[in-house]
C-alpha cells in the first residue's frame, strides 16, 4: 500500500515530547565549554549621533571579560542588501550614529549569563538626538537623511516609468484608495541565538537559529573576510522562523568575531524585548490601489503603487516589492496591469520576509480593490471574483506582468469555499440581522488568491544512503523548523524503497555534510528538496538494480523493487533469488547524491470564506468561522499539510485583526514586548474548516506545490473583507488592518456622523 | 548578594543548590539542573513557554524565583516521560503526537504542562474551556487548532465532536432569531 497521502505521525515528536528539542541556547556541545556570554548594549533612541561611549565602569563589573565598542572591531561594516546604495551599511556596533531603537552599540562579554545585563547597564553612552524619520512619506521628502552620504532615503525604485494618464480611460467605473499593509513581527517563539567556537584547525563552528545553514555560512564568511570553508554552520533545532530567520544576522558574525578575538567560545541568545526591535519585521507597505472596469463587473485595468519601508538598514525587505508586483493581478485575468514601488529607509527596525513575503501584500491589495469595485457597482463580492478569475482552459497562463501561472482552477476553488460555508444562508442571516438593526452584525469575506512558491531557488540536493543494517540516511539541503521534513522526506524514500519510515533518518543543517542547500523559505521545500529525495530514491534503485543484475544473473530490465521486503527481485518470478538493499549495502557503499532542479516556481491558489461578528457598540470583532480551500497539488501527508494551513490561517487572521508593530513619531517602539504586541492566543481564534482541493503542477514529477504560506495569504484578506462587509450597510468601504476595536469603532462613528 | 540554599523536588528527585536570590526557577531548571525542555520565550510573563507544575498547579517558571520553590515539588515535561526518560505513555504527550499538536516544538513543553494542569483542574473540558484555559500559552506555529484537539483527546473527549459542537454554537450565535444584540 502506498504511504503517499497518509497521516503518518511525526518521527520528530518522541524527542520533542520527552526531553524537548535542542535549540541553540540549549546546546551542551563540548566545543562550547567555557563559553562567554554576550550581552549587547542597544540604542534606546531611534536617531541620534553618539557623542561618547564610556565603558570603564562596565569593565570593572563582576564577571566581565571584555567590553567592546565599534572602535575595537576591525571588520568592514556590511551592506545587508546588495542592491541598496553602498553607503547604507550597518556598523557592527554603532560609533557615530544610531538609526533605530535596538541598534547594537557595545558588546559585553561575561563569564556568567546574569552578569551580562548587570554590566551592560554600566555602559554610558551619550546621544545627541536627531529628528527621527518614521513615516515613509516623510522619508521620501529627503529632508532628514539617515545616511547623509547617500544623499537620499530611497534605497530602491521598481518601475521608473511615469504612470499613463489614460490608463483607465476606457473604464466606466474607477475606484481608488490608499490602504496600509501594516508592519508585523514574525515573533517566532524562539528568539535569535548564535554560538561560536574556533578550533585549532582555524575553523569556526557556528551554531545558529536560522532557516538556511549554507546561506548563513556564506554571508558570515563574507563579512568576516574568510573563506566559506572556514565556517562550519550547524543548525540545532529551530523554534520557528516564518521568514525572519532567512539569511545571517550581523549578530552571528559578531559572535564569531568575538570568539576569535577573545580566543574563547561565545554564546548569545537575545531576550524577547531585544527580539521585538532587533529581529527583522515583515510587510509594511503603503499601497495606492486603483481599479477600473465596466458596470457589468468586468475589471479592465488595475494599478498598484507601493511605498515600502525598509527600516533603518536595507535588508531583504527591499526586494519583496518585486514579488508584490509580480503577483499584483492575483487570480484575475485583467487586460491592463500597472505597478511601481519605491522603497525607503526610516528610523525603524529593518524589514525582511515574513510568512508570504511580498505576496500577501499583493493579495490583500487586489482583494481590497475587488471589494471596492464590487461595492461601487453593487455586485456580490463572490460574484465579481468569479467573473474575473483566469479561466481553467487558459493555463499555463501568462499574466500581463509576464508571470507564468502553472496550473489552477480559481473559480472552482471559490465555489468549493462558498459551498462549504453555505454562503447563501450566511447572506440571509446577515440580511435578517440588518433588518432587525442588531448591535451585533455579521460580515462575510471572500478571498481568492494565487501565490508563488519555490520562487527563490529552484534546485535542491539530497543524498541517500542505505546501510547494511537496513536503515537509511537522507541528507537534505532544506532546513525544517517545524515543517516535519524528517517525516515527509522519509515517506518519500520509503515509498520507493520499502524501507519503513522509522528506519530512515533525515538530517539537515550542517554545512560540512551538506555544503550546498537552499534551506526552507518561500514554501519551497517539498517541491524542491522533497522531490530531490524522491529522485535520489529512484537513482538509488537504478544503482541497486545494476549491482543486483550481476548477483541475480538477470538483466536490469527484468528487475523490480519488492517494497514489502525492501529488496530487488526478478519481475514475475516468485520464489527466485532476491537481494535486499541492506545486502547490497553490505557488499559496497550504496549511496547516491543528486540535485533536482524544477527550473520554475509553482503557483498554489485557493479561496477562503470568513465570517466575523462585529459588535457595533464596542467595535470588537470575533472570527466565528473560516473555511479554507488551499490547493497546493497532491498532499504528501495531510497531517503536516493541515498543520501548515492552520498556522498560516492563524497568522493571517492575526494580521487582519490584531497585530501591528507601532512606532511613535520619535521612532520609539510601542510594541516591543509580548505584553504589548497583539499576538493571538487560542482564546481569540476559532477552529478552522479546511476544504480539500488538489491540482498538480507540471513543474515537477510529483505535482507538488508549496503550502507553507498559503493560509496566511488567503485568510488575511478574507477576514479584513468580512469586517468591512459587516459594516457595509453603514456606508463603510474600507478599514485598514489591523481592524482593532478602536479602529472599527472609529469607522462606525465616522460613518454615523456622515450619515447624520 | 549572598546565595541561598534551596531544596526543590524536581520530577520526583530531590535537588539542592546554593542560588542567587534573584535566580528564576526557569533558569534553575535549565542551567543548574540541565533540564532544558522548559523554554523561555519572553520577558513579560506572556508566552507560557516556561510553564511547569509547582505542587501540581501550572505556573510560569520565568516568574517564580528558585527560592520561592524551596521545599516544593516541580514537574517539567521531562517528568512525564517515565523512568526511561523517553516514554510517550503519558496521555497528554501521546495526544500531542497523535494530533500533530506541535511543529517547531518551542511552545510544546509549556503547552503540555499547561494542558496537564488544565485537565487536573477540570477534567470535563470542551473546546471553549480549552481555548480559554490556554490563553496564557502562545504558539506561533500551529494556529492552536491541533493543540486544542490534543487537549481534548488527553481529556478523553472526541475532538471532532467537540469541534463540531463549538462550530455549531457559533452557527447558533449567527443564526436568525438568536442574537445578543440590543435590537435597537
Ligand atoms: S518565558 Fe515565561 S511566560 Fe514567557
Ligand atoms: S509549535 Fe512552534 S511555537 Fe508552538
């Protein structure tokens, strides 16, 4: 019986549920014996010149081994995003100027963990405050510059062409609006951590919490000015990443440098408060959407103008508007699509990827636009979507932006979601409540989405070895941190070889064992790394057959795998001699190493329907139900796939309702702890209704697309739309995310005022 | 600061050490005893990753000083794993595995202990009670869906039936004729 598509419980779990996982801060690795603890002194001011740093008192504090400032570090300050103006480098430790609250200013190394914060308090830094640039429009004016040498706050412009003034000329109806896709925090439950030790061989072992060992190795080596072969990155278990742990953080290289400088291993693990300003944050686009079409519901033209906030030091966030522009038209077949984006620096935490990374921003924008257009012409939001989505016979479909969507049935996904939710009945309930004038109104939101997965690195490698004892070992270049690759990759190998899942070990995240790998990000893993394991299994079978042919004295063509016995047998000859993979391994190493290259991205899609209840007297929103159709092709393990969808849906709801990273006008973060940030608990969320739909991609032999981010991309616009829908009878057309009670209540007050 | 001697029974074993009065119980467990299942995810008593049982009641060990636990009994997730240290016979940990109630695993030890405490307090749990009972424990990965199911299973409930009842109670709330609204 095939193991594909079955609910195999995770092989990772027994350790995780008994001794617990081993995260970077849990390590007892002997290489870290005698490690110093690093505590960073961070700027409490968003924008200032540093007039003096006095570390003398801190040096005298108990347990202090060293206190360093930027003046002590002989490395060139790195540019954290290659495409940004070259002046926008981030100092290892700021010496002249600080540009965001949380920027490292001094490094304190102590014998014991508790001594670090004590000593750090004694570091005396004098700041001369500068006006802070927090708002992106303010930044665009270039009046206050973060990097005077650069001469501008703009770090990137995508599409410099002026907008065509006649773009909407043939549209009967045109609607435009500025909306905000607010900044959110990835808030992985494990904060960032790194530990480094240099060996006698001149190599550094660097343990980090990250989504890609190989990428982190290359970046750290580059920053330290050493050859990549000198850095051995090991990823212990990683407590969540959600995009924010893509790429090395400068702190990683600092830890390695400090370990070399002091000649002792160094450990670093940040506090949550540090994490909420120090770790990269996501989204943060100010968008102007303009949509035009005819009164019969046909959308003809769509324009998206984006101003994105890179934060103080440009990082991956500068690139993400590229994804937003690529996915601008969403699931819709629109004749004319136009977009542009400008990315600026501000005195805030740097931005980078967060679950969806550029695509949720595109989806939320087009979905709001569709709703605004539907409201303007008085059409049902589900109906307008079905009229405009790309028809199934048009696939592969090339959008106006030149993006090729591989496969999809967008209208069917919407229909499935409408059916599951009994949409017509929901509308009746809504109507009845409105007629009664209830204080508690319900809103129904419909989203249709398509996203891009595996859009970064298309290739991934895998090695597979069967041992003489019948066990197998897989090394993968992906980098699971909750996704369950150890289980999923074992299933893929088991399917072909017949070796039971519990006899297959999957390992990852060690650059000495897997020198090349793309890590886990952008929902790429299954369609690249998973397929690579499948391909490795087939190649291992070929190798085994070639060797078995001699032993069994048969031609290779006559051999097949007997998965019940994990052996090679002669086809159609029961009772004739066989040889197992284990026996072959006993004679000679049985191992393959392969690279699968899909060469292209895939495009999962779906549709969500959300129902919210809005208390019009308090503005409080409750998500009652959400039905999600998320089609990422065939499902390898429904348990894991559903888990990814659940987590994604929750994060999308969280963005729609609760979460926002807020800075005051001076650049002070107001959400720098978990007591202030709107991270939802179980009490704020419902259970989720998942609907199955599986449309394979032709891009890889197993038809897999990515599922990691789909839930987030589909749920946020559905929930936001539902909140607005609950109040549409008051004339409300839009409320920015997060739709907090205050915002909803204010929108209601404004609507009532206008009405009166 | 003079150190203080503490005697704390941890997972059935007596432990003793001279500790700084400010040492958090979470750090005592992790650093002094090497029991690293218990995690620390915040500095504002918000996340619950550090949840343990103190004399049978779930507490956040980042908000208890080791000296406050003197003469008391602490149970961490390691304490549910039997003599061998790797047993999944415990109904809570077994349910977390069966229901895929964990992904990255960082919230898991705290969640497992919170669920253990919750069931001890009220064995007759429904979905709402689980959700409200776990309000102090954050998970970024699972969206709580499967954690809630695991808690229901551990409490001897049928998670499908319980989720159905809860969903229908939402339906009841949103059905015509039933409204908490003022009607004005
Ligand atoms: S670490 Fe104890 S509540 Fe977060
Ligand atoms: S499983 Fe990752 S935080 Fe809960």
